C-alpha cells in the first residue's frame, strides 16, 4: 500500500566517458556535481551521458552531453580551454534546451 505524501527521489544516472585521456577523480566529481543539477529542471530526466575528449585546437577540451527527453534526443557540445569551463557551458546550454523541450511538450 503506497504511503501518501512520500516522495521517492530517483537519482539521475550520469555516465562519463573520457576519450584519449584518463579523467581525474576531481574532474569526475566536478562533472557529477554540475550535471546532477539538470535533474531539477525535469523530473523525468533519468540518465545523461557525458563525453570528455581532447582536441588538437587551442581550446582543446571538448564536452558533449547527451540525453533523451519526451522522445527527443538532446545533444549539447561545448569547447573551452579547461574541462570545467566546457562542462559549465554545456550544462547551462542543456538546462535551456531541457526547459524549451518541456515547454514545447506541454504547449501541444
């Protein structure tokens, strides 16, 4: 029998891949902290994939965030001089995309 008023919080799964390098625990913790905030913008967001990679350009840190929401694939990619800057920029852009996708879903 379900308990009234009890809210069960399901933690969003964050999968991190690092290409061409080994990510430090400090970087992985930073990614987890920043990306986990996205679950506040939509409670149906269950998982997100983060890909960290090195490029040959001067702004050589690349971060890609991928998830699926309301039947749509959402993809954001950002480059910066540091992974932290790229992660922050990608999370901000993904937040906007999640909010827009959610608004479109409930307008229809």
